[in-house]
C-alpha cells in the first residue's frame, strides 16, 4: 500500500474535513483518508497506484486544492 501526504486548501472546519474524506474514500484506489482542517493535512492510503495529478483532480472536483505533496 502506498501513502500520500499532502497539504490541501479549502478545509475550514471539521465538516469540510469529513466531506473531503468521504469524497476521497469513494474512489476505488483509496483505502482510507485522514484529513485535518487545523493544519490542512491529508493522508491517503492507496490500495492501487494513483498519480498526483489524478489525486489533485479528484480533490479539485470535491472543492479543494492541493497546495503541495509532502
């Protein structure tokens, strides 16, 4: 399993974090997602390969913006 760590803009509250987690966990490549609105961090556990571009696009479609992949 691959882990992706990133900083994401657009999370203002715990509700935003939960919405982001649901959107990402709905993707077939994602095993789990942890999002923290306080430090804007997101950790994805992938069960299949997923490019940074595909992750960015999925987050954009959910209303969030990747600032950086760490």
